[in-house]
C-alpha cells in the first residue's frame, strides 16, 4: 500500500466528516493572536505554553503536517511568516479559507512530512508539528528533516501519541469498556489488525495509523541532534484510557546554536 497516497485521501475524507482536527479556527482566536495572545495546540486539549514560543513577529514558521486552518492562521496573525505543509489538499484548503477570511498571508505546500527537500537547510526559526506522525510508518526521517530545515538555535514543538494507546483491543475498549492487551509497540494498523478489521477501516476511509515507541519519538529527536527543553502530557477525551493515564504528549526541542 502507498501509505502517503492512501492517507492523503483518507484525510480529505476526514475533512468531509468534520474531524476536530479539520475545523478552522474561530475569528475571535485570530483576533486575540493579533493582540499577542496565541492559543494553539499540539495535543487535543492543552494550549502550547506561551514561553515555548520565540518572539513571533517576523519568525519563519513551518507548520508541519498541520493543515486544517488551526495553527498556521493564528501564528500568522501574531506576525509570523508561516508556511503550512500538509499531505491533504483538503486540509490545506482549510488554511486557505481562513487566510482569505482574515486577510492573512500563508504559504501552503502539499507534501510528505518525511521529505522536506523543497526547503533549504536552515529555512525556519520554528517548527510547529501537532499530533500527526502516527500517519507515517517511520518517524525518524521526520526528526532528521526537522533538524535540517531549522536554523541553529531554532525550535521544534511537537505533539504525539503515547504508545500505550495502541496496546489494547480497540473495539473491546471502545464498545465494551474492556481493556484487553492485544498489540505490540511499535504498532501498525497494516500488520496488527486482522483482515476483516483492516478491510472495514479501508471501507470507512479511516487513516492508517502507526504507534511509534518513545525511543523513536523522543530518542529520535535526540539522535537527530536536538536538545529537549520542555515536555508536557495531555489527554485524548475520546479515549477511555483518559481515566487511567495521559495518552498524548508534547516536546519542545532546540537545535544547538
């Protein structure tokens, strides 16, 4: 399966379904950003702490796998020079809609988060990468490309899934409230789901997911050359595991000057 092509179509379908990550930001959030109050998320519920951002006016920002009209327009309203990079044309269209509605300048680029070859080394001061790397089989190339396109001293703000999310039988957890250990980490929909369930996912045009280990998520950033400077955990309200453990997390990392 061509994962990039499949997930591109699947996320276009998610836009049609109204997935929360596809809903454009409200005008009042953009207005607040113009006054210096920047509120965007990497994970489902917690806004990024303000002290995680560098000064945003004139800051060259890459919103990586971050379409949907949510992060990019807010950062542009705060004065940043924003490029939104996403695999889904429909997600990028959401950003275009907000930019036109609010009179904002955004550069929109369609592509694979693992391949940022369209950007020169050191092109950006800040990368904002909300939860999305679960849609690629290998996250390590993402971190290496982030390191390359950031200038020395640049920052990477990234959200991702706690791999514990993938350990349990999804149907039993969601439908019966039963937590039955079933899957290994690293996890892959393609390798771990039975044929019937996988066929159902594809018929419903659900994106294919991959549960990466913390060694690849956090250790992968360190191996790419980043220094970790911030961390928080968050919940996913739609997941029953929320009653027992945070299921998402975010990191702030810096490329040494």
